[in-house]
C-alpha cells in the first residue's frame, strides 16, 4: 500500500508485526524461505549480469547460447559441476577438506537474517544488527582457512593466509566507517538505520561509503583484490584442490558474499528499501544491483594489485582516512544532535575530495617496488 506525501506516492512506512505472519514458528519459516529464495535467485542473476556486463565492457559477447541472451547459463553451470568428479588429495585432511565450503557459505547466508526487505520485514530485528553483521561476516574466513589447511597444498595454504591477512587488515577501516553511519542514525539496528535515512547516508558519508566499498571488496576477494586465488602466482589459491560440487560451493560463496556486501551497503548508505512508487523490496533489489554493477565495473577497469600494495592500502590509506572521517562525523553529530543539515552534503563531499587527494600524495603503496 502506498501513501501520498507532498503529491508523491511513497511506500507505507507502517511496520510489520514482529511475529508476522503470526507466531514465532511461521515468522521463522516464511523469512527463512524468503532469504533462501532471495539469495539463490540473485546469486544466479549476479553470475549472468557479471558475465554479460564484462562482455559488453570488453567488447565481446558473453554467454549467449543457453537460453535467450544466455539467461540459462547459470543453470547449465550448475548441472556441469554436479556431473564432475569430486577429487580429494590423498594427503589432505578429509574432514576439514569437506567441511570448509560449508563453513564458508553459511555465514554469508546468515547475514540476511537482519537485512530488512521492508519496514519490519526481516527475520530478526536485532538491536545490535550491524554488530551481528560484522561478527558473522568474518566467520567465512575460517572456512577459507580450513580449505587451505586441509588441502595439504602450499599454494592453497598461501592463498588462505592471504585471505586471513586481508580480512584482519581491512576489517579495521570498514568497522570505523560503519561507526560513522551508526553515529548519524543513532542505532545499531539495520531497520532503524534505514528509517533514519531521510537523507541517504551516501550523501552525508561519501568517504565512509568509499571506505566500506573498497574494504568490503578486499575482504570478499573481489578484483582487483583477488590475491587469494591469483592464478599467475599461486595457481588458484585456497580452492586449488577442489573440484565438482565443493568447488561450486566456493563459487557460490564468492557471489553470496558479493550479494551480502551489496545488501549491506544499500541498507547503510542508499536508504535500503525506502523509495517512491515501487514496492519496498523492489527498491532494495534495484539498489543491490546498482552496487554490484559498481563491483563489476571496477573488476573490468582496474588491474590486480600486489600483496604488499594490498596491505599498504589498508593500513596507510584507508585506516587513517577512516579515523579522520569518524572524528569529523562525531563533531558534526555533537553540533547537530537531532539531524545533520543539508549543507553538510556539500561540506562532506568537499572534505572527502580534499582528504583523498592530499592523503594519496603523502604516502606510496609500493608501485614499482616490493615492500617487505
């Protein structure tokens, strides 16, 4: 149902009952089905969108054989991996090797328990929702480390250790940037953060948005930060010894994490489900695809960086900028405790531009030399 506000139809802000559609069991069952359907459907769509998008950007066709415009290519890929032989190295730890893709996948799925599809339409409206997201998202790293360790392969272990190093390093600026959003919204609840965005927080936190996007891409192994499976250096990294359905699970993890990051950024910075005319869930999907398109664009445009540059970018560039952004945001919230004025949009964009330009001149990330 829509309401009219200043002559414009906007979604009804009425909150769904916490036990909708009635009782704890039905609420849990319905939203579990919704989350599974949402994740698996959009992951399949993401694989098609990325391939077609990369094809267009690189002046080639992309998938165009399986179904109209190649839309059945994800289904064909799923059938292919199901028919492939599952190979396990003779010296591997078989239990760890088998459990690794499962441990890596389910945390990415659990993130959506606190992502609102509408006002109150989520599995669990936790008061510490964003803290839950930060905590649970790091568990996937355990699965990737298990894959590297359990494979008994030096390239797999090296790729897994690179992932651990990246997550530890980039989690710091990411969390500091998210705290800026929490200060402005005044809540850790994902649903309350959306409700607080009368002004999309990407306008009030442009630097925070860039930090979360870059750090998030580095954590989930998106190009140009895909050093964990750099085929030119370490064959394929942590999943070198995986084949068949277990390899497909890691492929699924990559896109499920990209979907989770896109949903988190859309919720924190783009107003989540809020928007005029269209249903709330559709606005969320549109914003998720917009963020994912930005990931595809950067993958097509930027070359893969070195491991020393990966670490330097986190500690020498993003971490100091995140601290400065947090300090500036805190001062603004103290000055305007009720709500930041529109003039802060121009001010914050100017601050972000000056900081990025100046800070990029103050340090080097190791271009042309290897830093130890």
